[in-house]
C-alpha cells in the first residue's frame, strides 16, 4: 500500500511537470499562430492550444496515450501503422539477439574460467567492444551483411547480441568464481573431477548471477535492435517508427513508439524476473 | 618406515614452508607425530602454529616441503583416493540449492554410489548425527549447530575411517558447542573412527581427546604431546574432576611456554 502510494506520487509529479513543460515548449508555436491571425491569446487558450497541437515540440501525455491506444488497439495487427506489428518485428530480433548473446556470454565465461589464455585475453576485448559507440558500428554491420545478401532479422539480432553478451559474460565470470576456497577444497577431498566441480558447484552457484545479468542483457538487447532498425531504410520495427516520426516531425508518433519500446523493455525484464523467481524457488534459494 | 604401517598417521621430520611476498613462512618445522587407530587427537595452539596446515597436509590439501608423511601406510594422495578420510571445515559449507539429504549425497554422487545406496546411507548418517526427519529441509531452515551436524554427516557418509575436523564448532556458541562435543564423543565411541580435531579451546581439547598435541608458532612446531588419563566414558561433569583440571593445566602451561618462545623470536 505504501509502495503503491509512493509510485503514484512519483507518477503524478512527472505528469504535472510534463504538462507544464508542454505548455512552455509549445507556447512559441501557439503565439506565432495567434500573431499571424492577429488575435489575443488568453492563458487558458494558450494551455488548451499547447496541449492539442498536431506537431508539438513536446506532446502532452494524453496525446501520447491516445496515439498509443490508436496505434495498438484500433489498428489491425498487420497494418503498417500498428505499433503491435512494429513491436513484434523488434521483439523477434530482440529475443533472437538475447538468446545468442546470453549463450555467447556463458560460453566465453566458461572459457575464461578454465582456459588461462582466455582468462588473460578475452576480457580486455570484451570491454573494448562495449566502448565502441553502438551507433557507429551498427550501420557497418548492416551494410556489410547486406552486401553479402543477409538482411532483415539477422543483422539486427547480431547488434542486439553484441550488446547483451557483455553483462552476461561479466556476471557469469563472477558467478562461476563465486565458490570459495573451502568449497573447492571440500570437493578436492572427494577427488571430484573438474566436470563434477563445474556441474555440481560452479554452475549452480552462478545461477543468481546469471539472472541478474540477463535482466540487464535483455534491456540492452532491445536497445541494440532498435538502433539496428534505424539505418535499415526505416521500414519496419519500433526503431523505424521512431525514424519516420522524426523525418516527418511526427513527435506524437515518436513518443508513442518510445513508450511502446519502454513498455516492451519493462515487460521483458519482468519476464526474466519471473523466470528468476521460479528457478531460484525450485533451487530452494528463495526464503 | 616399517612401523608406519601400524599408524593411521605418521609424520617424520615434516617441514612445510609457504613462499610469500614477505619471504618464506615456516608453517611446520620438524614435526614428528604418530596417530593410532581409534585415537581422538586434538591440535591446539595459537593462530599460525600450523595446526590447520598439518591437518590439511594429512588430507593432501597441502604439500610438505620435506620429511615424510604417511596416512594408512601410504601417501596422503593415495589415501585420499582410497577415501581414507572425511573432512569437516569450520563453516558447514552446505550447498544452499540442495536439501540436507542431497547435500549428504554430494560425495556419494561423486564417488559413484548407486541411488539406493545413497538413500540408505543418507538415512543412516542422519540418524548418527540426530537429524532424522530433516533430510528435506534446506540449509537455511536449520540452525548453525544443525548445519554443522549435517556437514559431519556428509563427511561420515562414505565410511572413511578417519575424520579430520578443522575447528568445526569454532563459530558456535558455548551451549551448542557443549552439546555437539557430547554428541561427537558418542559418535566416536560408537563408530571407532580415528579423529583429528583442530581447536582453539582448551576445555574442548581436554574433554574430547585421547591425545592432545600442543603447538606453537614461528616456526610451527609441536611443543608437547599429552596422553589423556581420562576414561573413555566422559559425561560433561568430568570437566570438574581433578584429572581434567590437571590436564587442562598442562595444556595451558605448554601453550604459555610456546607463546613465550614465539614472543622471543619476534
């Protein structure tokens, strides 16, 4: 109950700030129009106008909400104007990229744990890979793959995996190294093999770390996919929707796409959270 | 050499030096000791006296620098492969994702016991440490003392003849500790195991042991070996007897002498 109250208060404050910002930022257009029509704008006229412009600098919340409603519920799912259609395109690439990125992160982390050469060499490259701006590298991946005839889902998923493997790699290295000396000594007293130590101790120890990293990773996957959709000529996907919005000054459409992306991210993170809860519960690690 | 066959553990001029950044640390120097079958041997001394190192050397978790160490008449590594000992650490170290029963099954799975055998053994050792009915609980559902008992059960599950215990009750409060000491004695006399037990506590060492090894640091060495004159049957009240007080006194003297040497070295 207290938590709900806190959340509602924060949302209320944001909405109030948003509406007042909308008045301020859209006022110039309203004033210009009034001056052209040679009419005096009262304050209530100003407010009414700034909250209902067709191409506002900052759309008011209810405009974004209406656009969201209109482009999800009111449109056919296969329509080019449906956010569900575009969201699905983005989601496909996100999920594929996330799965590939997570597997890559796990494989690399196991290599780092067991192969000394990898331990010394992989991490600096992984860190370097994340310091390169994704906006710079994404178009190159798209162009290069396009030149060999690969387009659509795969290039986007690669960019998405490129972003999501890293948190999984870092988390899994930490998780696989979580067992302390005493735990490893205990296994030694049983003459346990390396695979016993891996499957019975290291892997289960790393599960909580894996889920925490996957929550970061799936959000990064979505960002990667959207970035990957920007340079594709802007045809399909939430990223494309953002780009066409900006081409034609459709700010309301852009904000609606942004919110759709945010909701999608929240949903995906929540799903990973649910999986985490049920797996940890099954393992007896939730009290 | 010939005689080492008859000792469960036999150390001759055993030295163990750790190379550290601050130069070599002599964890053990010229240690000579025999442990016979059925002995309950306590190692007592201040930190850095090498008591844990000696126990770990018996378990082949550390490699001696020089000297000879035999376990069951063979090398510590081979003894380990023969499942000669179960090791109990200071922390219970149970896997939080396994129930108590499955924790006890861990060594059995690794050693390749059949499912039926695993089940039978888990039940037997749970009974041995008085944890019947707790097999399906997770570690966090048990108190610290019960967790440590579960870890002892785990060490007993594969029928090793030697039980090596490194301050197993060090983190527990005195009342729980007394109770576990009593139980451990019962377990020892009913199973006839040979026990090596590292402790900081003089009363614990005197109450439990047939042989008390007093050690001192820098370099880690044995300063006194006391054969206990207490009977095998030991109620808690034995701690008020004159014999007990005399032995405890001798241990204390040994520790003080060792500590004096250490201080002089430093």
